[in-house]
């Protein structure tokens, strides 16, 4: 039985150089292939036109390029674009292009399904099939950058890891993807334009701080009261708020970076004065920003958006305590592309 070919993008530039030397060729060929793979986004070896036909055939004989395929694309009435992305093994994830007047943002996935069990999120109802490889994450960004240029005549400006999956449960691959995205030999994007959103894995938040990452951190919080948070995010029993708070204090001590909290206010769940006061106490240890997110239903009606009066209460109390707060309206709801709705329904 023939050996399974290796994905060429799993090789570093040095490994590619060594491969060409082992084939009796010159090391700089590895540089050329690396540029085609990462800067130019080649989907197949025949695209590498500055290589000889013999060299391209030799690559074909030894490797594959497991490139993603945008299987279906939907455009919302508000301009949001959702991609159903088919992976090399037939599995599907979703990613989203979110346009505003001043920028375009890619919301990318890091897992097929999700490792966690947030009850309000459609993705959590999918079984986690596997982690995405670095190149599969990178390809989502490239696809959305191309769509940004096509539909909005400007390059992609920001990236958020807020799609399917818990990024910190696929930490190594997410970091490798961000390294490629920010590398001048990749997409050359600034890490300050990248935000990794986590539901709160304390050990990995500490590791991010120790690794001195340059991207921004957002925490999907939704309650600063343990019993409430556990009722909507059951994994909070394993990673309670005290542990999360301690990890975030460590993060701030190491990075001095402001922490963003993503927070949905639901009717009858976290819409009382005690809820916002607990949030204030949780936030006070470091400069922070709270994004109050509009809730996007996932069919069963168990969770309902809180009335405007509750949102207004949150804003007033947070601002009175000098905590920055914004209200974030959902985009792409008509195509199930809004926050919490990604569930491969396209």
C-alpha cells in the first residue's frame, strides 16, 4: 500500500530547504515553495510557475496541499458574508466576514464543533470532531481577505477567533496560525489586530501570558456569579470564577493589556442589579472593557434577550464605575452568521 503523502504545509522553511538538498537540488528552492504556499496562497503545485515542470512533479509525487474549499457562501442583507468551509477530510466549519464603514473583520473557527458546553451557543451542540490545523485556520483568513477585497475593495483589517470551537483548547495550532498570519512571509498582519476569545481556560490564559503573546484577549464571561455562570456554562464547575480571575490577574501582571469581556444579558438569568454589581467587582483588578452583545436565538427559546431597561442598567452602573462599555449589535442574523449561531446549517 502506498504511503500517505504528507501535507507540504506542515514543513517549516528549513525543512523544505533540507528536502530539496536531499533530492540533489539547491536549498533556495525551499524558499520559493514556502513563498508560494504562504505569501501567494498556492492551491496546487502547478501554480508554482517559477519552478520547472520536473520540480513541480517531484513535489506532486511527495506531497499534497490540503487546501480548504469554500463550499457555500451566503451574503446577509447587512453585507455580512458567511462561508461554509470544507476541509480536506470532508468535515465543515464556518467563518464570517463582518464589514463596517471603516474596517472588515474575519471571524474564524478553530475546531470542528466545540470542546465546551455553553448552553446558549449552537456550536456547543455539535460534537467536537477535531482541532483545525494551522493551515486550515490560515486559509479561512485568506479566503475572507479575498472576499473583503472583492466586495469591499479593501484588505482585511481585523481577525477575531470567535467562530466555532474554543481556541485555547487548540492552543498550539492557533498560535502557529497566528505566527503565519503575522509573519512578513505570510499575511503580514499586526498581532494587535487579532483577538483571541476564550470561554475561560485558566491554565492556558497563564500560558499565553508566559508566552508573551502580542494579540488581544477577550473572555466570554456572561456572569460573575458562579451559580449563574455554571447554569449557562456548565464547564464553569471545572474552571470556576476564582480560578479564572486569578489567571486574568496573572495575564495583566505580565502583559499590562486591557481585558475585554463579552457579555450577553438574558431575561430572568443575569438581568438584575446584583448581576451587574458582581461584574463590576470581577472587572476592577485591571483596565477592562465590557462588550454587551445582542443575543441571537438558536431556536428553542430557552434564552431570551433582556429588555432595554436591563441593558441600560448595565451601562449606567459600569460607566459609574469607570469601566468602558459598548453595546454590540449582531450582524448576519438572517443567515445564521451572528455570534453563537454557527452550527453548519448553511
